[in-house]
C-alpha cells in the first residue's frame, strides 16, 4: 500500500504542476467565475500539452519522448507567464479558500477511486485489452499515428487522443502503464467530480451576483457537491429493483410484477442491467464506467466535455466583452480534442455550442435581428473552421467506420428504395423504447425538469443561469429522443441502435445531472421558507429519488469489488501472474528487453476473450488480434478474415517455404508460444528452431526470435 500511495502522490503532484502552469490562461477565460475556473486549469493544461505533443509527432518534428513532453510543457508555461502581465491575477483570501477546497475535493475523490480500484485493479475483461493495447502501442511509438497492435502494419483507426493523454502521464510520471491505467481512471473521476462541482457552484454564484445579493457560499458549495455526486456516481431509478425479490436479468419486466421485499435489500440486484434495460441497447453513465473501468474514449472525454460546458457559460456571461479571438477558436479546439478522443462528442457539443451561441447573440439588446444573425453566423463559422483545422492532422489518417444513417420503422416504400444519400432504410429495423422503461431511466431527471418549469412560471423571471440550464435540458432531451427515430449504421445486426443510444444518452446523462443539481438548489431555496403540502411532497419525492440514484454506487461498487474486502494494489497486470504465470513472465520479459515495435506472432481469437493478450499488454503489433473489433474499425470483414488462416498456418504448417513466406509477408520478428497457442493450434515448433532461437523460456511458455 505504501508504494501505491507514492504512485498516487506522484500523479497528484503532476496535476498540480500542470494546473498552476496554466492558471494565467484559465484566469483569463474564467475571470468572472467565483473560483476563477481553478479546477479547469489542469484539464486545459493537459489538453493543450497533449495536442502539442501530438502535432510534433504527426509532423515528425520530434520523437514521442519524456524530453519532448517536458520541453513543450516549459514552452507552454512560459507563454502563460506572459499573460500575467496583461491581466489582473491577484488572488483574494476568499478565492484562495475556494481553491484550497476544490483541491481538497480533488485529492479526496482521487484517493477514493484509487482505493476502490486497488480492490480489483485487473486490466482484464470487457474492452480493457483494447484500451490498454492502445496505450502501450502509443508508448512505444516514435511518431503518430501509432501502430494498430492488432493488425500489422496498419495504424490505429480509432479515436485514441485520450489514450495519448494517458501515455503522456505515464511517461512524465515514470510509472509503469499497468499502474497508470488505474491512476488515470482515478484522475478522470476526480476531474469529473470537481469540474461538475465548479460548474454548478458558479451557476449558483451568478444568481446571487445578478441580484447583487450576499453570496451564500454554503448553499452554493452544497449544490456543487451534489452536482459532483450526480454526474460522477449516481445511477438511474432502475435501482428500485433492488427492493424486489425474484428479479431476473434475462428478461426486463416491470418491477411492480415482482414481490416487494425491502428487508432483503439489495435482493439479487445486478448493476449492469441499469445500462442494458431497454432491449438490444446500451445506455451507460459515468457511475457505471468507473465501476467496470474500461479506459474508453467516452470516459477519457468527460473532463474535456465539462471544460467545454464551463467555457460556453463563461462566454455567455461575457458575450459583449469576451475576446472572441480567443474564446471561439478555443471552443473549436476543444471540439477537435473531443473528436479525437470520442468522435461522437464533437457533433453533440457542436449542437450545444450552436444553441448556446444562438442564445448569446440573439438576446443581445439594442441590435437589429440581421446583425445578430450575421454575428451568430460568423461566430459559428470560426468555431467550425477552428475545429476543422485543429482536427485535420488526426482526420487525415482516420477513416470513419459509419456506413449511413438508418430510419427506424421506415415505411415500405422507403424500404424498397433502400437508400437516399446517407439515409438507409432497412426492413425489420423497428426497435423503439417502451415509455415505462424510458421513465425508469430518465424519470429522476424529468421530475426536476418539470419542477423547474413550474418554478419559472411561478416566479415569472429567469436569470442567465436559468437560461443556460434550459439550453442543457433542451439539448439533452433531443439526445434522448434521437435514438427513437434514427440510428447510425455499424456492423452489429441486432444491436443496430445500441451505439447511437449509448453515445448520445451518455452525454444527456451528464447534462441532465448538472441541470438537476442546479434545479434542486433553485427549487428548494424557493420552497424552504414556505410550509405547505406541495413543498412537503416535493422534498419527500426528492429524497426518495435521490436515494434510488445514489444507492447505485453502493450496489455496483460492492458487487464488482467484492465489498472492498481484499486490497490487491494498483498493478493492473498482477492478475496474470496468478491466472497464467508463464505468460506473465513472458510479457514482463518482452516489455523489458524488446524495444520499438517489431511484430510478434500470437494466437488470434474473438473479441472479449483472453486472446491477443501479448500485443495488448506490450504494445507490440501482431498479425491479428480481436477479429470483430478490426472488422468494425476497418469497415470490412475481408481485411482481417484472411489472416485467421495465416496465423493458423504459421503455427501448424511444417512447410518451411510457406512459413518463411508468411513471416516475410507480415515481417514477424518474434513468435510467442504459450498456453493459448497450444490450446488452439497443433504447433509445429521445429521450424521455429530452424529459423530462429529461443530467447525466453519459462514453464510452458517460449518466445522465439526469428533470424
């Protein structure tokens, strides 16, 4: 545990240094915020630093190394120092206190998640091999894009910028990637909690500021902490099933058809069901992501998303005086970062940016409607052009694996046409969500949305914070509705709208969680002085709903982490030492002794299995890893399909000529022979001994280096 604390302290120090170095730019962007945007400085810092590293790597200006990272960091820090001379960066005592409090929140939430992860740190299961493989391939790369570890000699055709950020933190911390994988998850959790806190804290602050009333810090901090909990940890009210017995996971049935059994809580509750509640769909949320701990793009992007939301609000508050030369290109830059980290988010937040900029410009008093429209048009153009320019280096190597936009329940005459432009019309594609299931998933949010609408009608006036929340509600509602009408076509035949719903509603959950934390503050503040049946019912309903959504982390964490009984540490590769000790020692040897990225041969297998474990854990490219994933990334099954037989032939054939031909075809330099290889193939090892030498042997595992 001592070493884990040292690793954690190492990461925390890096985040503090990054944040302090980018404080001048952050203060400039969030000068009117109560906390000056303090917590966003580290998100802004790592985003800019990582992009600079990415650019010098893409254009082959400098190799990807620790030295390169530190040079670019010092360059960025010096530029930030120049901003100090141009602005007022004095920090009052009350502002310093909120800095200290936010830092305290960050450290506590970071240590909380490292402690949780240390009870099951394994980088094993679901899509962890994919994410870890990306990170390890990036760590071995000299330039970008990095090599695809599962399809030599291709580059990664995926949104990997968040994995690059993780690789950068790995290099500058000097910690093994099997540990930084878990430290990055803890960092993302801490950033999510504190950034959500800051957004709602400042939304509440501006209510008091606009009224010129004394700022009630206690209420604002309470609202901010609630936002942190709702965005980071909460679930949906599907957890109501934990109060009923007889619930099964194979069929979704209304909870009222089961036996109410609160005294046996949590009964047989299965936490993943909350994310697969609607048939053949996925509707995850951050609380689930931290539990299962796939370091996926949608998770890596959460802090950047929250920074983008905060920046939009800052611009909205200062639209008349804000430096459009800075804000608008920066919005485009952050959209590019989102695109490279989790591609769907760029489109989602372009929609939010369009809605917010419309509100900004169309509500400016004293200007003609035409001038407002022209200003709006030029602002959106700057944002979009900036996005295009900043994303171009990534986009020039990236091929989207979407094949069209499908219409759900298309009429027969459109099905007969099959396709019009990007729109496709497929028969038997009519999955829609029952209303009661949507109510279970989103009923918590919309109770407060309707409460907010009634509240606004009652007071008959709105603040700027209220209007901002209205925009978040409208955009998130659109995101929830879209998968009920259309889907983005991918390779999955039965789950054809799963990814569409997943990517859109994940962001809707974040936006609505922020909104509800703010709404609970607004409505409760209004109702508290009043004693009535309505206020009593509202507070009781709020308490019950909060119980259900906040019980989710208790249920999920205890389930996945075995009630936090056994502390295992932060090394995510340690599980392999017990599961397959010979493979484990082979992987350790490869990571220690093999430089750069020579191709290694290993057993090929299906997605979500233990196959491709050598390439994933080392970053060394192999002939073929997870077939279905490569099918998705390449857009055609034909690309990976032929390699299945090639891998089989390489292990099984006794024909030395055929073996040599295939080795040359894929430029193979190492051959891994372990338990999975022996289980899957009838291996003819004599040929490897003739054309190479054994450089590692332990138990049943051998590694051949070919001549």
